[in-house]
């Protein structure tokens, strides 16, 4: 664990933050931790927060959770890999942290919906992994996932861009969106050939892990009171 803490501090994390992530020695533990972070609804505009900012403010959406996941994987002795999944123009991309167990790929994923979540390491290729997200990557009833990227190794980028950056991590977002992407749909396949998901599936997409309040944090960076769902979860412990 001390080795992991040193790696975290070398990346620029505080001792407290490094200790937090150093305890997460497996992808499963990393995912469990990321699940506990309340969902970032971006009440004051778009965000792409670094690892240190997520740990300080205790909120994250998908790419912010992916940064945390990749950092924890690096500290645990694994490669910090990300993959961007591109959506149609009507929807937004989703970013996951990748890991391998033997020859098989898995993914750590931050989502507030029931479906765009952790993937066990059972996929032979990144295409297979991406296709596992396809059926429930939806906007209302339309399937919107269109592309997936090559794996992006964050060891090649300055930690100041994604571990300790203050504000919007623009350079890393541009890196993710400009990486080489591959189409998931066949070349002769039209969007209108995709069957909409069933109504019962659309209803299940209304479930959320964290209640989405109108405002999560104040502009001064202080945490707002916990959501009713989080209060109930704390009371059960």
C-alpha cells in the first residue's frame, strides 16, 4: 500500500487522496468506490474535473469517474487506460477506464443509470466490450452508440492535465474525442434500421443510483447536504 501511496503522491495527489485510492487494489474495489461518489449534474455548466477535484468535491460524471478509475489502476500497478465511446449527434459520449485480466478486457464505468456500468473482463476485443454497451446506450428509446476509440494510455500525458488540473480538463477531453474511432454499425446500415428499445426498457432507464438534486455544490466548492437517497443509505449502515 505504501508503494501505491508514493505513486499517487508522485502524480500530484495529496497524502489523504493518495491513501484513499491506494486502498483500491482491484478493479472491483475501484468500481465500488466510484459507485459511492454522487453523480455530478453540472448545475453550473459543463465540467471535466481532474482526479483531485473529484476527490475534493465528491461528485463525478462518466469521464470524471474514468479519470479516478485510471488513476487508481495506475497506483495499483496497472496501465491507466481510457476508451471513448462516441454517440450520435443527439446524444453524448461515454468514457470508461479499461483493464485487462489475462487476454480479456473489462471496464470501470461511472453512470447514474442502471446499464452503462462495470464490465467484467470477459471481452476479447474492445469492439466486443463496446458492443456490450450498445443495446442500452439510448436516448429515450433510440439506440445512439456509434463508435469506440482505441485505448488511450494516460501514462503518456502530464498528470497535471488530468490528475491535479484545476477547472475543465480541456486538453484531455480533446485527446479523447480526437483519438482514432471505429464504427460499430455496418457501413450500409442506416440509423432508422435500428429498432427502438421496448417501453419497459425505457422505463427502467428512469432509475438512478443517486438522486439528482437541482444543485449539488455551491460556487464556493462546499458540499451541499447529502441527497435523500444517500441519507437513507447512510442510515442503513
